[in-house]
């Protein structure tokens, strides 16, 4: 793969779920959870993925990892299309991509010790056994700031922040290139969130990791992400470098999101204009025609309801899907 090629390339990715009803469970509709998106992640960077709850962020994560079979599109990891792999080739590739889940309590088996949880990926892939496995697990726990002696304890004996560190240690076990963090701080106390994010940044610098960081916390994404993609109703509507997106958003939905995010400067907070969106988010089972945002957009014109906007690069490394952006 050329040095300048992205680590992960996603093109036209769609994930539609059937709606079944009736005695004979016939399909009566489709939920368009992810509806044709394009983006890439460069090696060593953090791409933030933000949007309202239910916009399809977590579905993107699970589809990239083939936890869901994509309805359409391609996902290329170092040039290899994950969507076309099966069996042993897919198993080998999965070692290089791991996930940190949103709820650390639900994602850890309460019947397994921490040592067994962190060591399970190593056993599954035949990496280390006996004393070698014990030493590897202890080193992984130390790498995320936990005592090696914690290996014999169970998940319920730890705080939320410590459980998420265990989840990070498990994700690191197979020395992956890409880690997908699916709202890894959403279930944690505010005082603990910064500790987990700082740990992720430190591990990235030390191990050369690449992250897809999914969150609805715009402030935290601004802190950790190099570039940010904004999702709405199964589509990415804007993608730009973090500083550019926060200082000069081009899509009306991005502007509304930014106006709702808290600002620490009281003077700036008093001066800025809050954009209130009308109506509710449409159902992904019945998305609007044309631009998916036109039903709530304060700038919408007639063509927004009839023609889907082109996903275009308006400025260097700044893409947007909006008829009116310029």
C-alpha cells in the first residue's frame, strides 16, 4: 500500500434492516440505518464521528467490523475489501481491527476474571499460553494503568472507569492497527471521562494507533479528533479537519449542533446565536426525499425536497452535502 493511502476506505456503505410484520413475518419495510456513506481514515489519525442519537453512528462501527453484513458498498482496510472476505482471511484481518464498546459493564462477562477477559483474544488466536499468557495479560493491564494483580478479580469489583480500561486492554491484546471507540466515555462520570480520553491519546502516541472515535460529546471530539465527520439520518453531511469544522461549519445541521454545544467562555456564550431546529428527526424507515435534512433546515429551498445534494469537496479536505453551501 502506498505511504499516502488511507488505512481504511469506506465507499457507498449502506446497512438496511428489514421490518417484519404479520403472522408469516413478511417484510413490510426497511430501516435505512446507514444509507450510502463515504469517508477514509488515515494511518495514525483520529477521525471523530458525531451526530444525534439514532443517526447510525454505532451501526457504521459494527458494519465496518463485519458484525453486520453490509447491504451495499465497500470497506477496504489497507486496500483489502473486508466486505468480500469470509472464513480464515476475515478472521486474520479482524486481529488488526478492534472495538471499545460504550457500556463497560455490559461488554465484560461478569462470570470471567479480568485476566480471562483480557487473555481471551490471545487464546482465540493462538498467541501465548501458560506463563507467557499470564505475563502478556499483566503487561496489558499495566499499559492501561491497572495493577497486574487485578487479573484475578471480577468486573463487578471495579469502577466504571476501571472497567473501561479493562475494555481498552482487551482491545489492545492483538496489537491492532485500528481501534473503533463507540462512545467509550458516554457511560462514565464526567470526572473519569478525561482520564479515559487521555489514556487513549497516550496509547495512540506510544503504539501508533488509528482511531474512529464515535461520540455525541462535541467538546470531547474537538479535543481528541484530527478530522470530524457529522452524521444525520444515516448519511454523512460534512467532513473536515477539526479546527475548520468548529470555526467554519458549512452545513446548516453542523451549525445547529455547534450552537447547542456548551462554551466555557461566558462572554462568548452570551454573544453567540442558538439555532433551534423545528420538528423531530424523521424515521430512518421513511426518510424524506431529496436532502434528508430539508424537513428541519432553516435555509431549505424547493430543490432541497426533490434532489439529493452532491457529496462534494468545497475546500481542501472539507467535504459537504448541501445545495446551498459555498
